[in-house]
C-alpha cells in the first residue's frame, strides 16, 4: 500500500570497548577523548543518519563516521554491509551503549522510508526531525534544537516533490543534494517551525506519490 512504513533492518551491531588509537583516528575519533566505539550497519542510510543524530541526544557520544555505500543495499559488498556504516564514539562503553540503544529505538519506531506506489518500487523519506541533535545540526548548519524536514526520493520524484514542499510551507532550504547521491537518490534539508516542516514533508510525500502515478506531465499528452 502507498505510504506504508518500510522498517529499516539493522544488519550488524558491534562494540569496541578499547579501540586502537590508530583505528580511532582513522575513523575520525579523537584518541584523547574517545576510547570506545559503537558500529552499526543498516539497509537504509537516511534513517540511520537520523538515528545517529538521535544517539547524540541521549548519550555523551559523538558521531565520528557515517557514510552511505554506493548504489545502495541491493548492491552491498556483503550480507552485513547494507547501505551505510555508522560509528559513534565515547569516553566509555556505557556512553556508547546508551547511544546504540537510542539509535536502534529510532530505527525500530521512528525514522524509515515509505512506499510511494502500490508496487513498492518507489520509496520516499519525508521525515521531520522535531529537534536536531549535535550531529545533524553540524551537518546542516542549523542550531541544536531546531526543526528540520529531511526529504529523500528518487531524482525525478524528489525534484517535483521539493518544489511542492518549498511552495507549501514557510521553510528554507538548508541544504539541497542534487542527484545522484551515493545511492542514486536526491535529498534536501529544510528548516522552519515544526508545523511548517511537517507541512513541507506532507506536500513532498504527496508530490512523490503523484509522480509515481503519472510519470508524464499531463500537459504534454
């Protein structure tokens, strides 16, 4: 069904209580402050970025590494690779464990893609972050605590959807990721009041669904 949740699959979770300093440095951690790592791989990348940000709200951790894999989970390098590797770092394992628990909760109950057509061959991520944590605020250039609409879809659907979102609500574009992303999608981060971000996300999702139903502009037919 259209706009059904596609719950992300967490493919692997591992803990490194005393990571080697060379490994810490290579993955962006600070060996003087970070001693423990938590690593996850997931089959959906954008919900994982949201979940990594969520971890910073519930634990004294930093997101030190988060990258999508080229072409997406359908072309993963192995059974546990998925679409993204995310790494959080903290001063001790208790902090990292708290961050991992918050991250997994977010993936299980909050952030996910949705089906945008009956066949499930088009997906959309019209997610609203009510209050940004330290990770996404730094990535977006917005302040901690601000609201943000995090919008992702395939290239054509996204372009039409983003225009609809910007026109439907009092929001501004913090960042626009033109296609292709690593997973051959396109994305945008919009900022504004929470209700405006929600309105933008709803307009975006509706436009993506509409493009899936009618791939050609009717004025050309």
